[in-house]
C-alpha cells in the first residue's frame, strides 16, 4: 500500500486536494468543482490501472466474519474500524475496471441531473431559491434597507448601544426578507458602518455586530440554506430510515417508527424560527451589555428630530399595550369557550374509520424486538392492548356509506354544535380593532370620530354575526348582512391609515413586515409550500420596490395600492366561495364571485406588470434580473458539479468507507459531534453550497439514519455553518465586510470584534444541543 494508506484513503485525499486546489485556483467555484471531479477521477483511475492503489476489503468468507454473523452482528456493522483483526484481502479500487466505473458515473449523473435539475420531484422546491433570491435582491436594490436602518437608529439610538441594537433588528429583518448572507453583510456594512464610526462607536463592536447580524440569513426563514439543505435532507432521511427499518426486520419505516419518515422545508422553516430569534436576542443583549460596561465605545445617539405627535406614557400604555392585549385576550378566551369557532358543517358520504393502534403489532419477532428497543416496553404493551381491544370489538370499524337520512341528521348535529361567531370573521374584526387602536395611539390629537365609527362597525358586525348569520348562511348573503358594518369599518380604516402613515416607524417597517409575515405565515401555518410562498414574496417585493420608486419620483402609486387590495379581495373570495363554475349546478352567487375574483386577478396582474415597467425604466429591474440569474445559475451549476464529485467518491468506495468509519462509534451523538467539527472546519474554506451538496450526502445516511430528530440535526448543521462563516481568519462574512469597510477599519478590528459573537454562536449551539425543544416546539404547535 502506498505510504501505508488504504487506496480508498488516498483516493479521498486526492479528491479533496483537487477540490481545494480548484477553489483556490481563481476559477469560478461552480466550474472548479466539476473540474476537480474530472481531474481527480483521472488521477485515481491512472494510479489504479498501474496497480499503485489497492483496497483492503474484509474477507466475508473467513471464520471470524461468520462467527460475528452467527452472534447476531449485522453485516453493515462489520468493518475494519470496529474489528481491525478481521482477515482481509487485496482488491483494486475499481474491481471491474475504471471504464465500467466511468460508464456508471455518466449514467448516474444524467439521471441525477434529470431528477434534481430538470424534471425531478425536488425541482419545484428548488424553484423557491430563485424566487427568494429575486425577493431579496429586489428589496436590497430598492433602498428599503436604508430606510429601515435610519428609522431603527432613530428609535433605538438614544439607548446605550442603540445603533448596534438597531443593526441587529434590521439584520433580522433583512435575513427574513433576503436569506442571503453576502447581500446582507455588504448592505449593512455600506449603510451602517460609517454611521456607527462617525458616532464614536468602537470599530470592534461595529464590525462584529454587522458581520454577526448579516449571518442571521443562514438561519432565519426563509433561508436559502434551509431550502437547499431541507430538499436534500428530506430525501436522505426518508431513504436512511427505510434502510434502518429493513435492517431491523420491519417492512417499512412507517411500521418501525410509528410515523412517516418525512421532513419538509416548511417544517424546517418552523424549526428554525425560534433559534433565529434566540440568536438575534443574544446579539442585541450583548450589544446592550457592552454599551453599559463601555459607555464611551457605544454612546447614545440622537439622530434627527422626532416625527409625529408627542405621545404620553399613559396613552402609549393604553393604546399600544392595554387595548391590544385586551382584544387578544378576549379573542382567545372566546375561542376557548367555543363562542368563536369553525363554521364548517360538512359531512362526508361515509362514516369515519375506526382508530387503529398507536403501533402496528402484526410484525415479525425480529421487528417486534427492534420496535420495543426503540419505543420502549410500555409503548409496545399499550399498542398491544389497543389492538386487542379493537379485535375484541370485531376489528377496526370500516367506513360505510351513509344514507341520505343519516347524512342529513349528521349535518343537523354539526350545525347545532357550531360556535355563534365564525373564526374567519372574528380574526378579521380583531385585525381591524388592532389597527384602530394603534392609529388612536399614534395620533392622539387628531379627530377620532372616524375611528369610533370604525369601532362601531366592529361591534355591529359581531352582533349581526351572532343574531343573523348561521353556519348555513351563504357567503353572498353574509356579505350583504355585513355590508353596512363593512362600510363603517372601511371608513375608520381609511382615516386610521392616514394617521399611521404619518409615523416613520409604521411607514417604513409595516410594508416589509407585512410581506415577511405573508410569506412566512403561509409556510409556517401549513397553508402552502415554500415555492408559492416565495412567488408571493417575489411579486410583493417587486410591487413594494415600484411603489418606493414612484414615491421618489413624486408620482402617485395608486395602481400599486389598488393592486394590493385586489390581491386581498381575490384571496378572500377564494377562501369563502366555491369558484368551480361549470362543474355541476352553478348558482348566480358562484358566478358573481368567480367574475369578481377574475377581475381582481386581472387587475393584480396588471399592477404587477405595471410595477415591472416602473422598475425597468427606473433602472432597477435589469440589475435585479441579472443578479438573480447569476446567483441561481451558480446554485444549479454547483449542484451539477457537486453531484459529479459525489459520484467520483462513490465510484471507488469513498462514501462507504467514510460511513463505515462513522458507524464504528457506538454513540450516535459522538458521531454527530465529529460531523459537526468537520463541517465547522470545512466552513472555513467551502461555501455552504459546496458543503450541502458534497459533504452532507456522504455523512447524511449516518446522521439521519439514527434516532436523532431530523429537524434538530438540520438546524444544528445550519447554525454550525453560520458559526464557521463568522470565525476568523477564514469566515466568509469577514471577507464580505472587509471588502466594503473603510481603510480606517483594519482586519484586526474585524477579527477582534467578531470573536464575542463567535462565542455567542457557540453558546447558541450549546443551548440547542442541551435543549432541543427550542427547535421542535414550533413544529409541534403548528404541524404541517
């Protein structure tokens, strides 16, 4: 053996040396990865053909190997790492020749490109990357980040370390709207670093908080890292758990685990929400503590005269805290007492099937033993008792067709059980009430009679809903009953919008906040998957940027505003009316709703096209499209190149060799810790795209094939990569900031400034390690 190393080990070294050499060569990374794959395969094939590289394989015919199998050791657990004294034999790296391996690699790469780039199941999710990139770049080029920084600096500036806190807040906003680390760091560096230095902020604190806040885009949804990592992790987890179930002697993962082996990007967004907020709070808390301990290095700053009317403390407590809290508590209290609830009374044509046992018990003895080991004896005994009770009662009840009389009686029972106030109407009235309350607090000296008229409309709508609207009331009739209250509320909302828009904080923060809530809310609430939500975000960002451009030009943006209203109308009609006209009997109400929805859709499309025209002639759209094309083409090219590099590693057994090494450890947490350390080091020299598509597919079957929660594993990897991107001397975020920092800020300033935030990142990782509930809480509350 060459240098006393196994041929597979030398092959892995050659692959990674070629990869690092290609990245450091100055060629575009997307092409360097594919080139590294071709060159490394050629070198390994030449050395293998010359007989220089050989592999020491375990002799499966030896007595020691057969004894291990007889003792019940699984074949996949037997390796030279765990049993170094096993007999081995020497074989070439390519037992059938490098020509066969090359032919197989070409076939695999064609199939994988077809599956993951051209027409596979994951292509729809990958399209979300394009939409989120478009959304982020549009918001970045429309100077919305500049407005956010200016406004937040005015709000937090008077506090010690207030500018640093405002950078954290805006960084979280940009992370939730862009999801791109480089764009966020560069934008924050250009906008906030000069301001912080002019106000005598320490260069270390200024650079550290900017670099750290910029990396929040790695974890706060909608993170592109999580979209790409989740697309890959879902496939790996499903395959790994199916393999695990079969090795345990069970028919499939559903039987073995008691639940489907599925993890989606939407679920990962839910899992990433609390960790992202936690890190942002830790950043802000550190900035405040630093300012309190070093007041001269983070002084308070008063930037500009306050805008809007002077609001007393009592008015602020009443209208910004007291009244909204009362409205929210009242809503939840009425929901808990079934005064507010769903109005759905649909009854299917069949009865519901009887409940099955919590676990499948009709399994082989080997599967039974494995399930008891996994779930515990108590869970198995409970499932057995449940199944015995079901069998004793004649088996699980099968769904049977209801007669017309039975179905009518079930419908009447459902109607009688419905809550007096519908959830949809209650939520709408709650939002109106909150807007009116905030408007009253923002403008204490204005004429408040329009707000009182709007509040009267809310009360009148509640009374009419209780008295006149029943679950059987059609949407059209409901609209007519509520027509007068709706008019009163619109009158109040028109006045309140004028009051709110005079406040800088509301005017600047509200539009991007609504866009972020609409995108994330639709995903986190399980309403839709990331791709349609990303399309909504991209369209909203274009319209928001166009409205901002029209304002800068002194022109009216009424087309954009009415297009936004058209989208809201279209969504409300789609939720409340059956728009499937032409199928069966279609009444006049359905036709009217369909025509109104179609008109709203056409006007919304006109508004979007108008926004694109405004941005085109304003010089914004061409730059946005070019930058989006560059980023997305890089992502897909790296995906293709990394697939080729993975196939090279697989062709000579490198993937299997690494997995055997990891599986030689008995504790899966030790394995995961090793993987995390390796990913942390690789994060110094590889971007997240290379790590996701090159390293994760190799180690994924091991770390996703055990008992650890896949959501927790994925979020830990994302936070770990975020930490490595911050760590001197190779962190990517540091290079981004160095490129836009003034000459007065040295590299030493950046390195010293970022070290406390690296410590915060490590603290965050430790918190997630010891308290995994931070990751799993939101997905448990809002299951998709």
